[in-house]
C-alpha cells in the first residue's frame, strides 16, 4: 500500500500497542521524530571515524542531558563513549547506540554514485547515524514515563563508539559498566525488518606493521628491505591458510599503507586483518596461525614486524525470551510504506544492485531470524555474555541494498531512513516498557542466559592489558629514528 508521508506518519501514530504506559512510550518516541531526524542528519553529515566521533558523541550526550539524563562522558578510557541514565532502582534496562562511519564510502543522498565534495571520505554505510539517534530517542521516551511514575526503574543509554572494528563495547564491558544491568536492547539498520534469537561471528582484528630499509629501487635495490614485500607475503600466506580453516571461517585484509613512490624501496607498510568464526574459541585458535603468516613475511624479507592488536568481539549469545517480545512489537508496530518520491528513488537505486532487488512491499514484512548465525560481527556480542540481550533490524534502506555500500549511505540520508529509524525507536520503547513492567520476563531471560552459557565463563578476546585503540582508523607510519 502506497501512502503519502503525512498519511504514513498518521498511521504510525495511530497504531498503538494497547493502552497504558506502553502506548504512552510509543507516542513519546513518535513525537520526537522531527528532532530525531535533525540529529540523525547532522551525524550523517559528520560521518566521523571510530573513536573520533567527537561531534556525534557530543550531540547525543548533550541532547540526553537536556532531557534530564545524568551523563558520564569519556567512560572506559574512551573520549567519545558515554552513559546517560534516567530513573532509579531496579530493573536497569540498557539501550545501546552507535554513531561511527566507514571509510571510502562518502556519498550524497542520491540514487547514483556521487561522493560528497570536501568530505573526509567517510560515510554512514552501516546506518549508525540512525542507530544512535533511534536508541537515544527511545531512552528519552522512557524517561518521560519514569518522570510521571507510570513505570519504575532505570533506563540507561550507552553511547558506543567504534563498533566497526574498534570493539569499544568489549572495553566498556571489561570496565564493569554493565555489571548492574538487567537486560540490554539494541537494533540495527538494514534492508528489511528481522527479529529473532540470531547469533553472529566472533572476530579478532589487528594491524601488522612492517619496518624495513629504504633504498633506491633501481640504483641500489640490494641495500633495501621492502616492508611492502613483507606485507604481500603475509597476505599470500593468509590466502593459503584460508584453505585449511574450519567451515564458517572468514579472513579479511586491506593494505592501509604500502609505500609512497615506485622508485623507493618501501621502508614501512601496514595491513589491517580480521579473522572470524561463529565460535570465539575457534577464533582464538586461528589467530596464532594468522600471526605466523605475518612472522613468516617478516622473516623472509628481513624486516621487523610490529603487531597492533585492535581487540576482539564475541559472538552474540542469543536470548529467545527477549527476542520473542521484540519480534511481537516489531510486527505490531510496523507500518512502513513508501510514498511516490521514495518509490522512484528505490527503483533507480535498485538498478545499481548486482542482484534483482526484492519488492519494496517487503518492508511490510518481518522475517524471523531465530536460530540463525549472521555473517557479520558486532561488539554487542560481549554485552550479551554478561547481560541478557536482544536486538532486531529495521528497514532503513531500499530492499536489497548491500550493507557497507554507497547505496546504504544514500538510503540512510533520505526519508526511507527516517521512517525505519522512527519505527526502531518505537519498538525499542515498547520492548523496554514490557521489561520494566514485567519482572518475570527479566528473570526468565536471565535463566535462559545461564542455560545457554552452560557454565562457560565470559572470556573476552582482548589482551588483558590492551587499551582501546583510539587511533585505529589512522594509517600507521614509520617514525624517524625507528
């Protein structure tokens, strides 16, 4: 069904999950849609790298503070991480928010490839501008109810930087910032609506830096030791390793620094590597094997290897008790529909996809992801091992849009992104009210978490002394005197 933007907004407001505090929370989230979109578009414009989201973090934390939240900035030794809290006592419900962007994906909000002029090269290709704002909006809506006494307890928004490879939540968990939380909620932008007790891939990330010796590549090549050769050998060895890894393994890499001139033997090179698998214990076994590839590259080229650990993230520990509630709210509240302008945008964007796009009407559906393992990774996984956690996807992109693409950036800068964001804020608010008003649900979720852990301790994929890699988005370089 195609309706105008105004009609669609009216429909969204009119669909209430019964009456009482749940309906009030949904309306409170909906009433902030305009302000929320303004914030989301500012963060879309900022497009800040992980751990460098100074403007985005300040925008969200200041907005929550104005709403009466008690804000702690710079938590876990991370300048752009913060916690905002409203209410008091039990239960404590956490709502997670993200706001970092991805490199090399700058894009205007148009259905063809058009990088933004004078930008930093980054783009919100995972929709985190929508993620952070929708979560904060839901927290604000819940704070309204806490102020009036319609519900009791604590709502806590977690401002989480650097999800894209920086593992900020793992460091926040290590600092004990979730120790008193009873349940955690999150969501993510996507090209369709999904919910269920799905898991994901655990991962370890690292940079391998090679330090060699510069020389004239033609006049005196024998005097040089190529750091780039060391990196290329590492990459080749990783490709050979790929054949001999367990099913479900994912290995990725990119060259972040490889030399500056063809006639100079590169004295410095750097690569960014991921290793992933559905089980953290397998990732722990694969990581030393990947490290040996880098050590071999250094040995063969007589260069020095520097390993820069960037942290690891656990697979999500599913929780069907919470997932069922979220799925029901998503199904009840979903009234997404495109107007004529959005349909035209979607049709033109779909022409750029490698595969045929699903029909736009699919935004009215909610897929059940129960029991599945997605092929992405998220530091939400670490939260889920210490707190019962659930999440969902809301359709903020044209159906069929690949994640981490310029098409995702473009969709997220249009009203298509806005509608999905507003839906997400309403679902989060409704689900949080369900938990705040029904202690039995929280107890059941905690019981399920304990059963799924089956006595296994939470063993984070972080070095014990590792600090947050605040500069991980900056390419490394050889220092003078090295």
